[in-house]
């Protein structure tokens, strides 16, 4: 998410005002796709602020989280204006990964200078964005994950995140039950409505 430059330094982080510092194809679809993600993640500090507020006992933080995730979703919905989905594979040529593609990669890939043993890494890019797993843990949704291949995959992706993010998720896991119990004990209907709104935004 640091791979951007402003076209007009005095203007906002709207995706139309951003360009890539380092690109793969340098097509407008690639630039628009990546820059829209930067535009979405501009809201992350406010999201984390609301989470800290709610965890500290101020349930008004739920309103901050709800309003922020709603705005993130609004920005996400501009994705196909920023980038034509028909051209996605042109700049995501390596998305399939090694793991699970045994017919192509066999036991894996040997990375010279790293290890003599073959390694297998997943493809996809979901491991790079922390918003939805953060919201799944914060809202308690993760406690209702079904036991299937998708949820195993989602949990496996956590291993690909920076250590500080993995530790952040561990902290969320520890704090969220306390917050959810606080909401239940408070009898605060507005807080319960906000929590339901957050779950709805995750679904959207």
C-alpha cells in the first residue's frame, strides 16, 4: 500500500489522483485496481481507532467502526470504475500460486540461496489485506466460522501476514470476547444495533 504517488500533491488519496510508483504492466486497469485499494485503506486508522475505543469500554466506538467500514465499502464499490474486470488476469498473471498446483509445480519450488527443500506458497492476494479478518474477529463472526475448506484457507492465509499483524490478530482474539460480553451486559440497544450493522457491512 506504499506503492503510490500523488499526481497532485495537494489533493486527496482518491484513486483518480494516484499513480503507481512500481507497476507490472502499467496499464490503467492495473493502476486503478491497486490505487482503489490504497483509497480504501486510507480509512484504516479511523477503523483501528474505533476498535480501541470500543475495547476500552466506550461502546460509541462501535459507531465509529460501523461508519468507517461502511465508507470503505462505498469506496470498494467504485472498483470496476477504476479497473475493467475483464483485464484482471493481464496484471495478475501469478495469482494461482504454488500450493495446490501439484500438476505444474510437483513438490514445490526450490528457492536458491534460501533452502534446498522445495517450498509451497499459496497464490491469491487476500493475505495482503487485513480489514475483513480484523472485522471478523472484532465482531465475533469468526466464532461462527463453519469447519470447511474455505475457513481453513482463510486461517492459513494468516501465516503470510507480517508478524506484527499476526500478533495484532492474537490481541483482537483476546479482547473481542470481553467487548461482546460488555455489550450484552450493558443492555445498550444502540450498541447492539451498531454491532449488527457492522456484521451486515462485512457481508456486503
